[in-house]
């Protein structure tokens, strides 16, 4: 069934669950070991998707693996055009792990992060395994700010989800936010207040003081001084430096009417 000793661990009857935190659609992936085994998966996972979707049954061996995946920007596509896929790959390791006796519990999670690093977890879970709550953040913003978002962007639901997912990925890439309330507040300010809000010195101070404190950013901005809120709304403030994001990790920004920029 499985082996876990001083020799290379072997895993059989494994189900694969891919969790997509990229601000892109994930179309296919493959995980290969050093012994010639390859597991392939796919579909069309939008940002935040993958939890609860598994494919069975595969075999892998060892502790070091290579993951390769294809992804694309769904907003950079028009009917009749071919999808413009991009490819990435990353090495990842998994310590020797004792396999559950139940085949149904042998779930290998593959977490695809916005910075193109990958993490594995075994045994995984069918539900409750998401580490970056993109879908919940998207639903929360759509529910609370539906009219404001609709007036500003005129997106359909899928477009708006991708727009929010991009803001969530930006929050993670810049500041490693993972708390739902922090992500919601970051996306709200980025999309409805000022896209460079984090360059305001007071905002940057709040962000830096909130690091490694889940929920602290959301709590702090809820009590933002009126003068700061006004400066952000009018885009009148002296900007400070903010972390940069490597080219290609985020899709190109779209203008406010939901169309691709020229």
C-alpha cells in the first residue's frame, strides 16, 4: 500500500487536489518525481478554485518533486482567439510521510501561490484546506459593495471576481496577508478608494505594524483618521516606497469599464 522508511518513501492510491491562488486561471499541471512517475491534472481552475475537486488514483515516490503548470489571463482573451497560455515550473519537497490506511484519505494537496512557488501537503483534506481565502474575499466584497463596484467597473460577475482576485494576490505578494478580513479591506481600498493607498505614509505604517498579526490591518483601517481617508479619496499625499512585484506575477490592470487597456 505505502512505504515510509529510511528508503525513498512511496505513495500509492493517492488523490490529487490542486488549489489555485494565482490571479490567473490554472488549466493544467503535472507533478513528477525522480523515478519516472508523473501525475497530471487539469481543468480550468479560476482564481481561488480547487478545494474539494480531486482526481484519483496515482503513485509517487521520493521527497523531491518538480511541478509544472499552465495558466492564462481570462481577461486577455476574446471569442475566436486562442487562449494565450503561459508555463511555469518549480521544485518542491515533501518530508517522508506516513500514509493513511484509508484510500479516501490519501489526498495530496498542491498549493499554487501567486509568486509561483508551490507547497505540498499530505494527507490533505477535501474541504477546509484553502490557505488564501480568495473566494470568500471576493464574495464578501461583492455582497457589501455591489453597487459601488458595479458603478465603477461595470464588470460581470466573473470579471469582478478576477479583479478582486488580483487585488488579493497583490496583498499577498506585497505583505503576505492571509487573513480574510485583512484581504477584504486591502481589496476594498485598492479597488474603491485609491489603487496606491498603501503608499500613504500612515497606511504604510499601519501595514508594517500589522505584519504577522492576522486581522490587525482590518481593525486599524476601520478607525482610520478622517484626514487620511480624505487624502486617499483625493489622491493628495506624499507617497512613500512600497514593495515591488515582479513583472508577470499579476495580470495587466483593466480600466474601470471592464475592458482591456489599449
